């Protein structure tokens, strides 16, 4: 699963049931990759995503949020 999100979107990824669903998906062997604009404001959240085992990459200037699954 590839996820492309704006600067403030990861906070929604770590809330409530979505975090549990992502951890469950990871335990089944699915790779989740985030493409995000990393800034001081969201650095802690990006570190939390990395701690969960997700791949996080930086891309500056993202204006839309979307995901691609196969």
C-alpha cells in the first residue's frame, strides 16, 4: 500500500481504529509506504510511523492526499 499525504495528514493515520488496522495489515506481511512532506510540525508523527514499521519518504509540496493499493 502506497500512501501520499500532505504535511498534516499523518495525525489522522495514528488515531483510533486506523492505527490498529494498519498494525494488523503489517502483521499479515503487507508493506505500507508513506510519501509525505516532512517538517518540524509533523516530525514526531513521522517518527511514530517509522516506529510502527512503515516506510516514510519525503516529498516537498504535496497538495493532495491519496493511496494506491494492489
